């Protein structure tokens, strides 16, 4: 069986199949193609590998598909031609394959060991310098592409990015403003900046100053037609329009100033309108309009508005139809009066000065032709009578009314409507306007109320105050004249708050129309109520009628008549019972001739007879001020009368400093009530020392000498004193006679 050919064939076939499977599974086959190649070529068979892997090498397969690279090599340009010339053209070196779908064919490996941003473009003829060297790759290789890029054999496979398809000329990326690109850019311009040109100095031919520096080249240069032959620099700017102003600019002036343009328009200035600052008054005269006061101070734009066209700003002054002349003010200023004086005056200068619009020359003499200005009217501003009737309307002059009521609103709220309608305001007021005061007005005749005394000197408004009237459906504030009350209380407040209302008398019974004070209520009339005698006769009324009511009126009716109602108690309630029973008259004179006491028996009233010096002493000497506490709890100072102490020490200071406190009273020694120095003292019976011999002749001060008191003053020492000789006499022990 083992030698059976069929068995051997089966085993051999199986081994071959196993070998093929192992070769497929474990052989070092290349990896998966990139995404773009996998989509175009595929991996269906070994034949697909031959698409790139040719007998002449991979480069042959690559160039078969990449016709754009083949074209570069054949034309001898581009990066791939540069690489082939250097012997470096190996596609796999820069574009690795078989690394899977996620691998980019143009990757960091395509640039070798360098950063793609530092690629120096060695194949570009002019090199990347200046501004070009700072560009990102996409700014040229993506943004400047005009059409989508794809290989001729694969038009559906549009590349998202490519570094092919750009020309090396400037016009590929930049618009050529000069003769369709027939002038080589590099002859004038460098790569760092386009303007100004590096190799062309315009100042050598024509200085570009002021506004000329902003004019485009075509503004002054006529570019040649497209079929013009190429020429050397400065082609294509060899034909300027001219070098004088008239070659490019047409004069807009309607007047020949007889000067070159440069006299006013400097080439270095940015705009020709700056020349307006050089328009002198002498030059302006040539326009037919001399700049005299006040036009010499007006800004140019006021007459030549910059927003208007040149023809409107500067009309032809030589035209027979022009109205812009010094005599035609209304051409620029318009008729501010709205045609009110059409037919009356020919021009504005009939009333206005050319150098000043106000004040006008229309004076009082000319005004008198229509309305004579008298008195106060001569001082009124014109605008007070000639007002603006409404928005967008001119001030009213023609047709202004002449009646008072037209300009002066009625201040009387219709009280004199019938008189005003008949005679205007002149029924009462001065018709000559010398003053607005009323013409001579007989108040007694016109109103029936005679103005006497103080009333005759009052202003009208004091009796005719403003009140609200209903006039034409509105409440109007005006002085009351018609229906004015004549009672005193209408103008004068009743200061007495009705205290005399029940007497049936008016204010004139006590007050005069000339003076409100003093009143006519004299002492004789006061006797009917309370007799004013003695000191009361000289007291002002307000002294007794001093307490106002809550409403503020001074009390007259019901004024108290007892002393205690007007005079406060100065004795701090010491005589409260007497005052309550007999008023102050218990002690004081009731006829008010004097406030002094009536004849007062001191011994009878107090039990203490005033004799000697005490009879001559002032009351205040014994009755001194003390602080009393009243029944209300208030503390006040008053003279002590009740319970006045009667001891000497109460009024007199003890000059002996208590040496005789054991004596009954001062009267034990001081026996006289007229002289303090009259003393009765028996030294032998009232002291411990008998006066004998020489001692009888010794004065008191010989033994009783002054010595200092505890608080610095001095007092005479009386007791105690020593009774031995040595207490007063100094004895020398050597004196034998005195032993």
C-alpha cells in the first residue's frame, strides 16, 4: 500500500499544499500598501506587485504612473530633476511604502533629517529670501493653487495637497500691474518689500511729494499696449503724461488769478484744498467779492461748503446771472424776515449795516412812522414786541398790533373787561407810556373808600392781594380790586383773637388809622376796668398783658387783677398763707405807689425788738439769701424771713474763736446795742486772776495778745492764760533781788 502510486501521489500533493500554506503564512512578504496606492493598485494578485516593481526597478514603475514627475525630469526642472542630477533619485528614500493605510507618502521622512519648515528650495532659481522665507508652506502650495491636482491616469483621485504645479515666476502668486508681466519683477523689486522698488529712484525723475506720493503709477504713466516690444528699464513707465500741473490737472477755477498753480498749491502737501489757506484778501478781490468786515473773519467753509460740488462752492463770479455779490446779502443769508418787507425795502442794507447785522439801522425815528416809541417803550428790546410766532417761522415785524392788550396780558383776570374793551388799558393807565403807573386815581371817588392816615401811603397790593379768579375756564392768580372788603379784619389779622368781639366795636375804637400803636385806649378808659395808680401808671401795657394765648394773642380781656397773678413770689412760699388770704397787701402797700413795705412793727410781728444799731441796719443784713425747696420740688434762692435766728452768732462772726462758748450770750460782756466796743467785764469776779497793784494800770492788750488762728487769721487770746508771774514775765535767776 505504501508503494501504491496513488498513495504516494496523495501524500506528495498534501505536502506540497502544506508547504505552500507555510510559505504564505510565514514568509517575509511586504506589508500593506498606503491608502492612496491601495485604492488605485489593489492587492488581488502577484501581478499587482508588478505595477510598481519592474525589471528596471521601482523608479520605473513610479514614473509610469506619476507623469508629472516624468515631465519634470524630461524638461530638466523641478525638485526631482535636481535630485536626479545629484544622483539621489530613489523614490523609496523619500516616499516609503508598505507601512499601511495610515502612513502618509509625504511625511517627515521625505525631508530626511531636516525640519520641513527649513527646506531651502535649492531648485528654485531666485531662492527664498526676505518675506518669502517667512511664509508657511501652505501659503504658496495650497492657497495659490488655481485648479485641483490629479494624475492624468487617475483624474478621479484629486490630491488634498501637493507641492507640484506652481511656477517660479512672481506672477504665479502676485498680480503684475505692469504690462501683463512683460517686465521682469526682480529688475526693480526685491523679496523683502514690493514698494518702494529697490532699484528705481523716482526722485531722480520727478519728486513724489504730498498727494503725488499716493497716486498709483497708472495715474501719471501711460502703459504701453500688450504688443509693444520689450525695452530696458524704466519700461513700461517711459511715457509720463507730463511734468507740469496742466498736463494732468484741469484748472477748476472760474477766475484767472494770473499766477502759477504752485503759488497756492505746493507739491509737498497731501491735498490741493490746503491751498485755501493761501487765499489772501488781495487774491479774493479778483473773484469780484472783496473780503471786508465782517466777511474777512468768516471761515471759508461758511460760504464755500466742502460737502458741495466745486461748481456750487465756487460759482463763476463773471457770469451775468450770478447773485453772489456784496450787495445781495440774501444770496448767502436768505431772507430771515420771510418776505415781510417785500415792496417796502429794496435790500437788506436799507436797514442793516454790511459789517454787522445787529443792531439794525432802523431807529426810533423810522419806527415812529408805524408806532411811536414813548416812555418805557423806548427801553424795551425789539424782540419783546416782535416775537417768533412758531417753529420755522420768521420773527414778526410787519402787522404787529399796537394795542396794549396785544403785548401785555391782562393782569386783572377780567375784572375790568368792559373798560379794557372800550378804552384799552388807558382807561386807568397812562396812555403815553411814560410809566405803567396808573394815571391820577381818585380812590374816594372811584371806590367810595377814602385813604386816610397810614392807608394813604400803602402800596396798592397791600390792600389788594393776589387771589385766584376763574377766567375763561381757568384759575388765574390776580390782585383783587373789584369787591375788595373794607373791614379792618379783611386786611389786618385780629391780633386779639376775638377778645373784644362781644363789645360791638370795631378796631377804630382803640386804634387810629395813622398808627396802630400806641392805641387810643388811655388810663381814663382803663379806670373802668382796673385803676392804674402809683407805679402801675408808668408800667408798659405788655408788662401786665404779657402772657400770650396758645394762638399767640396777648391777653387783655380777663387779665388778672391780684398782685400774685403778675408778680412772682420772691419769698419762696414763706408767706404762702398770708398771700393766699390777703394777697401781697398783707405786707406791701396796696395803692401801688411803691413796692416797699407798709409801716412794719418788727417787735409785734416777729417778737424781736430792733434797738440801737439793729434799728438802723438794712433788712438784708439779718435776712440773708438762702436756698429754699418749694412744694413743687424746685430749689430757689430767697431772703430768709420766717424763722430767722436771733442769736448774735447768726449774723456776727465769733472773733474769739469759741473762747466764750460757755457764756450765755454775747450780751454778757457787750452791753451796748449801739457800740460793740462798750464792754462790761469784772476781771476779779469773772476770771481766775485778780488785778492788783501795777496790774490795774496794764491795758488789756498787755496780757491778751493776738496769735494765729488755725486758718491763718489772728485772734486775741483771752483764755486760757497762765496765772504765774513767769507766764508773762521773764526772770533772771542771777537777780538776787527777785529771788
